[in-house]
C-alpha cells in the first residue's frame, strides 16, 4: 500500500468519528484544503454549516484544512475583491522554527546543496562555502515550551493592555507552535494598518523609552511611578524591580552593561532604588551613571520581553489558517484547542495524539530522537522499525521513512 493511501486512511478513521464544530459564523468563512505534501492545493471553498463541513471531511479527507480569519458576504467568490469583507478576527501564531532554542543543536541538521557539507543545528549559511543551506527541522518538548511561554506572555498583554480576554481561543498548530484567535467585536473592523500597529506593540518593535515616559537627563532618570505605569512601562519596571529583589549581581551587570563591582554597589542600594521607582525616579549608586545604566537595563529587559510572532499571519486579513481540532497532514497531530486557563500544563505533543496506538511497520526510518504521544522514539538511521501508528504517521508524512513493510 502506498504511503499517501495509508496515511489518508488513518486520517479518514479520525474524521469518520469526529465532529468538527470549531469555526464560528462558518457560513461566512472561506476554506482551503491541502493534499499530501502540499498545505494549500485549493481554496475559495465554503460550507453552510458544520454538518456540511464534516461530510466533506469524511468524503474527501484532505491532509490539511484551513479557514479564513475574515468573514465575507460571499466566501466562495473569486477573486478576493468580490467576496465582500464583513469583519475579521485577529490571529497570532508562534512557531518553534522562529524561536532560538538550544535544543535545535541536538535535533536539527543542515546540508549545503552547493558543496555537500552538512552538520547539526539550525545553520542557515554553509560554514564551508557560504551558500544557503537546507535545514531539516524537528520539534521537541523544549521547543514547544518556548512557544507556549511566548503565547502566555502575549495573552497577558492582550488582557492587561487591551482588555482582550473574552472571545480568545488558543490551539496547538498541530506541528510546531500555537495559534491564538481573538474574536472580540472590538477587532472585527480593524484595518491592516491598525493590525500592524497592534502587532508592533505586542512584539516591541521600534519601542521608545521616551514615549513611555522615561526621561534621561545628565545625572538623573525619571520614570512613570510604579503604581500608575501602564503597558510596556509597567512590564519594564516590574522586571527591573524583580532583578534587584533577586539580588543577582551578574544579571544586574549584564542588564546595565556595568562591571561586577558596580553591580554589587547597586545591589547594596536596592531598597533605595526600589523605593525610588515608586516615586518615579530611577536611582543609582556612587560611581554609576544612572542615565547610562538605566537606558541599557531597560533596553535589555525590553529585548527579553519582545515576542517572536509570525508577522504575515498577524496582519494579512485574507490569510487562512488551520481549522482547530482538525489534523495536521505533516504530523498526524490534532490542532487541539487548549484551555487558556491551564495552557501552562498543556503537553501539546502528547495531548494532541488522536491516531491509533496499534503497531505499524515502516522501512528506511531516519530521524533524530523525537517525542510524540508522551514517549521518545529513535534515533533511527535507515532502519526498519515497528512503531505505534501515530509515530509511524509522524515519520512517513515528513518523508523520514519511505514505506510500510
């Protein structure tokens, strides 16, 4: 049996018993589907209701199905201008590929198509000839944890800074990250420019300390008082206070670009410095220029707080994105909706497994050690192996194994 046929049969087994009812105002959404090895093969599809969508999934069994963040008068019309825009959700996507993590050196690998050199890690430029490389990217619990941390930070910013808490839904992408859907009525008519401005705020793009109320003069620095500071200013001051309360001289030194001796002096003054924040003053210690220290420290904290969001997904009103609770055709994992209140404990690579555990034999399996379904598998190097069906799908779909034995 061919790989594509075998995988589609497993997908069909899921959709035959599943009920996908995760798309609000479904009759106003555009849908797109993808085939084996191609995430979008056709779009401009529309369904009157969830029943019609589920019938389609059972009969056609696409490898991927996505829907529009926008709502339209005529979602199946083409070209896009004829659809008639009604409103649009905000979609924010975090992908592990875009976030720097140490684990990439253990499970990613690269190869240069120009000279044939290869190695471990997420290396974009060949170390031998300088040409662009082809990267084989994998995902592990550490990767997913980092995308989850960023998602949680963004959710806090959306709620605290914009009062966006109602109408917010988060789901695992089915592969390497998380999608956040903001469906509040307040965002539906936002223009592309407004969405870009909101994205820049969330990601900390082009932040201005002065615009936030920080004033740097020779020998003194003033700031918004801790009790009334809002948004980014509040976060920066809270992180600065936490650094002093922790008493970590190394961190203080790195933040403020000062030597260890100066950092120790600052820590001796920590109670005075923390009290100063409450009054709207950023104080220093003898021999440490406050304007230089605080500008460096605040910029450093801001860089730590910046979010690595997919910009195109966030501002493109015509973007289509995976339907929550459907399957990702490259992994066999469910794009599972997660409870926002318990997202921190959500084990995406385990809880999104919905395909069978029955054993499947596959040939020529080659992969680093990988985690799925709460278990570790591999590493494999051109081996014939027997794996749970969900793990076999994971390798077959990405071309890391060739066929069933």
